C-alpha cells in the first residue's frame, strides 16, 4: 500500500486538476469539430481516449518534471516531499514508470487516424522539454500553454483529418488561458523560486501581477468570440460567454491575492470549472 501511495504521489493522480486542465482543450476541440447529427458513440469513444491520454501523459510528464527538478524541489517548501526529491523513489524507477506510461499512451494514440498520430508524435519533444524552460526564460508558463493545449489541435484533426483557422485561433487563445492560470499558480512558490534562481512569469510580473493575467485572459476571451463568428454560432453562444467573462475577470482576477498561496491555489483550481463552462458553451453553439 505504501508503494501504491508513492506511485500516486509521483504521478499526481491524487491531484486531478492537472490532467483535467490537459483534457479540457481536447474535449473542446472534439466538440467543436464533431457532427452531432451523427451517432454519439464515436464522440464518446474519442472522449474516453483523449481523457485516458491526458491522464497518462500528464502522469508521465510529472515524473519527467520531478526528475529534472529534483534538486530544485528539495529547496522549495511545497515540493520538498515529492517522492523523487525526497529520495523515496529513485530516478531510475521514475524513468521506468514514465516509459511504461508513454507506452500505454501510445496504445491509446494508435486508435486515431494517421495524421493525428503523426502530429502527436511531433509534439512529444516539446512536452518533455517544458521542465527545462524555467532555467532559461521567464516564460515557462507560455511554453506550458503551447504543450498543454496541443490536444485541442489533435482532437480537431482526429475528426476532420485536416487543419483550419478555427482550431488554430482557439489553440492560440487557449495558450494564453494557460499562461494566465499558471502564472497565478506560480505565485505560490515565488519566494523560494527567487532564492534558488528559477524563472517564471510570476516573478517577471511580480510588481504588477494582474497585468499579464488580464491581458492573457482577454486574448483567450477574444479567441472564443472569434470562434463563435467563424463557426456561425447563434446569439445564445455569445450570451453564455458572459459567464466566462465573469469567471475570468471577477472571480479570478479582481479578488486575487498573490501574497496568499491558498488563494492562488483556489483561483488556479477554479479553471477546472471554467473548462466545463466553455465545453457547455461550445455545445450550445453547436446544438442550438
């Protein structure tokens, strides 16, 4: 039981917010591209595949991240007890587990068309390079957005077997959504990060924290509006976007206290609910 507990901690399965934030862009892209006049069975099947892939790849990514960051994690209060940083799980075991998870994820991937498989494999180096970004740039959160929302593109081409401006615009907007919420997340560790020399957008904008987050969320909201126009959605879609606006700018930004790690974590986790809101919004646009 202790070994199982350590494995759960290593893969962060006890913190589902991570794989849900990876999954939401997938289901958005799937809902946006799917023809709901057809049977729902394929939509449900692909949804299960993308959810499974999100859990597996996020788990593998967490292990790789902990291997790269084990020396940093030891110096940060929030992360010092992670299995690899604390020495409870060896680096060799971590590599083994990540390879196993990637192997299972590949078995999920081969259920899609060849274009989706190719595009997914191309993205792999980007996904595992993220932990290194905080050593070289103040924009690791932007790089995370590029990798974390790639599932939106994959979901679109899994149905359409091609690319268009619609998923590209949505993908760009979602990148800035991640930049915003992960900047909020980064304020939990800003004191320790500055001491050990780790870079982040949270540190870059520590004197004006709400500026970058507001700009990022505004770009994301604008992308949602453009998507509605390109998809010829009815007025109901744009009316429902008002809930997204309230969530982003009033529930998250207006009362954000970057000095409180607890408040930052609450605001960060609220994006899981926002993912559901946007999914419902897309369904409204598609079905009404």
